């Protein structure tokens, strides 16, 4: 897939105010400071499309970007960050749960995981919840350029070991780096394949 255009559409906290579900949607989510904005910018090839920050927890809204005038890339708030008010911390899980389970045109959720870290409880719990809800997902490991191949293999094996205790088959896995661009083609190929398969489905939910 060639990204010819990537346009910011809107930011919102109300599900009912999101763009009409007339195009396929692919959401990106992860623990705070996982490198989500950098990955989105790398995927689209548009520097600064998603705002990066040295302060974790910056994304607090559901952000829609229209790609090639054909599908939406959705930047979701990060989970696991406490430096917000109690009302905000309560609202985010409710908003995310409603979006992830009720958004009809959401085809895949890409869950970002820091490749440098051993399996984190909050990540494992989120992946487990997605599985229990039977929501399609892809595990995307970020920042792989910051470690050697041996360490990458070790941490990946640790994730697989944890998940295979309760999972029969693992979700697709992509190892990425926003610095080198690795994993970009794999993610875009997944999206392109799903776009081709979901065209009839998107049309059906609008009739």
C-alpha cells in the first residue's frame, strides 16, 4: 500500500460525535509512552501528523485521520497513565470500552507494546480482555532498534509464553521501529488486505 494522503479529521471524547462509520477504521492503542505517535507518523510518512511529546499520557481524545480518502487511522488514548484527574481516569476506560466494542466499522485494533520491556501486567490484561471480547487485534512491538536481536527474541518469547497459557492461537505479531521503518510494510499489508475483504461489510452496516 502506498500512502498518498493522510489528513487529520477530528478529535473527540464522545462516541456519538465520531465520523459516520462509512469507511473502515483501524485503531492504534498502547500504554503511555510506548511510541504510538512516532509509529503513526512513520506509517503515514507525514512528520508531525500525530503529535509526539516527552510527557506520557498526552493523547486524551479519540483522533481520526483519513488515509488515502479511503480509511480511517484512529489514535486512541494510552492506558496505564495516572497523572490525570480521577474523573478523566474514569472516563477514559468507559470511552475506550464503548469505542472498541460498539464501533461497527472498526476492523482491527493494533496494540503497541514496548519491545525493550518484559511482559507488563497492564498490557497482558488488556490483550486478554480483547481476546475475551473476541475483538480482532494485532500485537505491534515498538522500539526494536534500541536492542539487539537476542534481546528482541527473548522478550518476544516471554510474551508468547505468557499468552499461550490461555490462548490457543496468538494474534498476528509485527516488530517495528519508527527510526528504521521496519514493520511498516507488514502493517500496511494487513490493512490493505482487510480493506479489500471488508468493503461489502462496511456497505452492509450502512444499509
